[in-house]
C-alpha cells in the first residue's frame, strides 16, 4: 500500500520528543520520562494501527442504473466498509467522473470521518447536462492516522458507467418537411425510381394526419395537400447519416434530432440503417435499427467513437460508401 508522509507534522512531533528528552536529561523527573516513553511509543503505535486500518477498509462505487436521459438526476453511491475497531482521523476519497464522448472530466475530493467498525454509505446526486457515456471511478482513497503523520492508500477496483440518451422531442413541421423530402429522394434512389413500395394509398389530407406523412410531390401536382397511407416498409432500407456539429450545442441538437427521428421510424416499422463517422478509423460505422433497443445500443457505440471531422460528409459518403446513393443526413 502506497504511503504519503506528512513531513512537517513528523518534524514537529520529533522536535517535541527532543524537547522532552532535553528536559528529562536536565531535571531527571520521572513524569518527564513517562511522557517521553508515551510519545515514542505513541508515534510507532499510531503508524502500525494506520496500516491495520487501511488493510481492513473497503471503498466501492455503484449506481442504481446504467442508463439515463439528459437532464435526469441520478445518484452515485460510495460505500465505505471499515471492519476493524480502530478509529481513524478520516478517509479521503477522490472520485473521477468523465464523459467519454466529449473527453471531459473532473476529480472530486471528499473527506469522511472513519469510525470503528463502520458501514458508511454516501449518496452523491449527479445531474446529466450533456449526452454521452459517463464513467465514474474511484481514483484514490487514503486513510489518515489520528496523529496526522501519514496517509495510506486503500486498494481500489470499482467503476460505474451510465449512458445518457436524449429525451425524444417533437420535430418541427418545417424540419419534418425537409426530412420528408430527403426521405423521398432516398427512397427513390434506393428503390431505383419506385417510391411507392410501402404506400398502400395516397389520399387527401385530413385533420389529425401528421405533417411528415404529407406527399409533397403529389400535393404539388394536385395543388392540394395529399398524404401517404403507409404499410410496414419491410422490404426497403432507409439510411440515416448522423453528423456532428461544429459546436457542442449543435452536436447535442443533432444527436437529439436523430434519436427522435429513429424512434418515429421504428414506431412506423421502417427498416433503417444508422451511419456515423469514425475519425480514427477513417470509415463509416453502421447499424441496422429494427427495434427501440437497437437505437440505444447504437448510441452507446457512438459515444465511444470520435465522430468529429472537418471533412465534407457528402464527399466521404461518395468515396467510402458509394453504394449508398440515398440517405437522410442529420
């Protein structure tokens, strides 16, 4: 176990022993001899008990869940189990939290009194303001002796991970119209000109119909809003390209918008493949989205990938994935 000595305290304690020794040598009084012996024995016993305490102290970390939504408050628990009956001045725990997606993190140092034979649980509320996979780990835990001479590290092997997903939002009508146009172009390109493979009927718009079901081409021809009556698009695949923004705010918005769109497509039983860029590998990753759980699984992979790049997405798609001629970019 690694030990960190508090040199100033040790020097002060040594000077006190020297003073006692000088006084005893000059006065030869028995109580000065007793005080000197207690001081010598006390320091040695204090260090010995410190190592015994550190060997019988466990510090662990856990959470109630491994998923959360942006804005949620999720508690992180620190458990300190002290099995010996020897009291300590305190235990110092350093908790590291890191967002793997953005590569940001911080250390938080917390001090707790360590009593004899104690089972102590501390709840730390964490509010997730950014998307990503958060890794919580105990960086170090140090037990300090009663005299404050040294700190001994407790062995640690405890981590917790929480993936934070977007809260699905309703996509604005204007944006839905733009996405609808892109989806029609993607469908036409994928189906080689046939954009009605999953449409059972094209009819006039009625109150309650969703804006994204509007068939813009048919509406333009008839000069009236027309909507598509869809069946499950089981034999056709739609490609959605997730692209990061220039800023963290834009990236958060794109992630949320893409997540919401995928939820809608899955609810409509649309077969969709999600694409995202991996800068270290210089290639596109992809995952078929058939169920809602597939979206979360894909986002977990995205959170562990460096997706930011200054390259043009259309050029990358053309050079690396030329077979994908139609896709929706978010």
